[in-house]
């Protein structure tokens, strides 16, 4: 399970799923209208024809099925962490079900001359793969690029004086934004991190999210957040004093509820350097 790549959670949010489904339906309708004249197995028709009823019924039932599938995907997103492979298989399953339904309508209701169920299924599989998988892939790419651009903008804002510092989980979803002046330190807890900060009333608060200290270091590389040991990253702007004892250095923050945080030898030079250099914006 450790090596499986999780699907970014923002791809399972309501507006993303709605946008993906809407785009896929519009794309499929346009594609099928362009494809039908060149197909010997397609029976889609518009206008005053009995085939129009079959066409409208097939499209309506397919839309209901796809909508139901995406609703289930949305409702179950909190029950388990979906991997990229599971998402791909889910999309393929949608295509196969639609193709099986098309094959059933073709073989048992429309019954075009000379078209066997196997031929109808294979050709519908080709068309449905283009009509659904292509827009699925395009939508995912669009949302991924949009999310990365939004993250870059927010991270750029984090470099500004007292701008909100944004914390994202492993799936790329924004979980917490806190002013840099309110942030005390970040604590590692296995596969999670705990963000300790002060609320509007000055009370010490903690928020836990699934992320890593490495991600925190990379995101806030040029800020006042400095790693002081394997478990802690401290906001140097909230450090009141540096204390030297037999066991080593300790950072005392300007909140009496927070015990002194130890500085290990590996990170002591970075901490000392932050005291020598001017405060970073």
C-alpha cells in the first residue's frame, strides 16, 4: 500500500466531479455526432425518427448512470483513500458498462442487419474510450494544473510579511492557512504533522494533517521556519531566547504553555545562523 500513489483529494471534490462529468457529456455528444456518419454500426439519429427515441433513451440512461457513478465516488471519498490506479479502473468500468448497455440496445432492440453483439461491443468500446476517457483525462490535467498554479500563488504569498502560511496534505488539498505571526512550531507525528498556532484570543491551538516534515521544509524554505531537530520545525519569529545547557541548546518560545524545544547537533548550525542573520521577511 505504501508504494501506491494516492489520487489528489481535490479531484474528488464536488465541483471537480461535476465539471468533469459535464465536460465529458458535452464532449461525447459532439464526438458521437461527428463519428456516426462514418460508422456502420452506429444507429444514433436526430429528428423525426424511431431511432431518435432509442438515441434519446440511451443518452438519458447513460447520463443517469454516469451521474450516479460520480455521486458514489464523491460520497465514498472519505471512507477510503482512492489511488490513481483505482480511479483509472473506475473510469474504465464506466466505459465498459456504457458499452455493454449500447451492445444490448443494438443486439436486442435496434438489431441492425449484419452487426453481431461482439462487433457492436468492440466498436462501441473504441468510440466510448474516446468519448469519455479523453475528456476525463483532459479535465484531470486541467484541475491538476489549476491546483498547482493556485498553490504557487499561495506559496508566493507566504513569503510576504505576515501573509497566511498555507498547509496542504499529501493529496494536495489545502487544510490550514494561518498568519505567520500566529504560528509557533510544527511537530512531526509519524505520517502526520501537528501545526501549533495561536488563535484570535491568544489560545494555543493544534491542527493535525497528513503530511511530512520534508514537505514543510521544501514549502517554507525561505521563511522564518527552521528545522531544529528530527521532530520539530520552529517559527524563529516566535522564539524568545536560545538557552545553552549541558544537553545542548533549547529554544524558548514566547508562549509559556510551550515547553523549551531541544536543538540537536545536526540542526544547531542552522539555528545559530538564524540568530546571526537579519530577520527574513
